[in-house]
């Protein structure tokens, strides 16, 4: 969201899918100590939300000789964020709701049905949590109220 979409100025950690996992974790631990970063500054928990229909692009991400950076397409990232639908009542910026709202606006979606059809493009209905539908409907209700 920070690098790929410039949706916000910073992030608390970097979500990544990397290989070989063991080696990357070892190197990340060295970087953590050298740069005084939090323990989980880079994590691969996003791998739990990978869809068989995943789509990635290079976008405007920097590229390096021995490191290839890609990001999910906006539609795929919206679907992943909806599947996760993490909500933190005491810290709304920490969950997925702000990111889902940003992506809905970024993609110029007009209805909750349109957003949910994107999610269903990547995940079967039985994998879509009910809270995802509630989050999407709530976002569209707020957007309708916006002057």
C-alpha cells in the first residue's frame, strides 16, 4: 500500500512472499539488528491469503539485480484485503478497512456488488468471510453519506 499505491506515508512492517524463506529470515534478522528494526519488520503472513488466480505487476516498484519486487494488481489486493478483513476497533488505521476503502476509491467502484464480484473472481464463496461483506457494505454506506 505504501510503495505500490502511495496510499499512506508509512507502514509498521513489510508484507512479503519470499524464497528461500529460511535464508531470507536469517538475512532479515541481520538487517533488523543493524537497523534497530522491530522483530517482525518483514513477514510472510500474507502467503495465507494467496489465491490460485493471483495477479501481480511490477508497477513503479524499484528493481534490483538480485531482487525482484512485484505487487498484487489493485483488484487482487482488494480481494486479499477483503479476505483478511482485519478490524481493530481501538486502532482503525491498523486493520484492513482503510486499505479496502482506498482501493474501492482508487478503482472507482460504484457498489458493494461490484466489489464483491471482484473478491469472488479470486476466491470461492465459501472462503469469503461474512465480515468482508459487512465491511464492504459499510464502506459504501459511508461513501454515499459523504458530501
